[in-house]
């Protein structure tokens, strides 16, 4: 099953990293990702631009409302995500713990993914 690992952290703190600190964190994360990839195939990793570039579509109104910025007000922002094939939730939690050792602080929200392919019976 594919799991999304949504990476939350303090956006101001992460954006304040210098080039050396960012390179060190990414290097450690790549090392952990390589280790995880040896056990399970990894999918692309994406880092989101800061929330100042976000747009939210509120679907609970008619017509839907478009809002500049993120909808949720939190101390941590969604900064990016991994998609990794894991054989169980326990395996996904172990993988998140390994990734977390390379990038301390914040949290990972772990969610199973459903796959929909264009042209298939469920799409």
C-alpha cells in the first residue's frame, strides 16, 4: 500500500535555515531515504513552497470560495511529502521514524493512499 508522509514543521524555522544547514538536513534525509528504498520502493519526494503562495478552495459553500493562503491556522505548516510503498501501518510508522531522525522537529502525518488511474474502471 502506498502511504503519504505529510511533513509538518515550523515554516519560519525551516525557511531560516542557511544553505549549509539545509544541505546537511537534505543529505541526512537522502541517506535515510536510500536505506528505506533498499527495503521498499520509494516514490518522488516534493517540498512545497511557503504557505504565502498557497490558495485554498472552500468547497462547503455555493459557489466555492477561493482564499489566498492556507486555510488552517497552525503553528506547523505542511512543507512537503513523501510517497512510499509500505506493507503495513507499522512499517509506515517505522519508516517515518527513520526519516524523522534525519529531519528532527515537526511531525509526519501518515495517510494511506488510494490510487485512481485515468481510463480505469474506478476513475
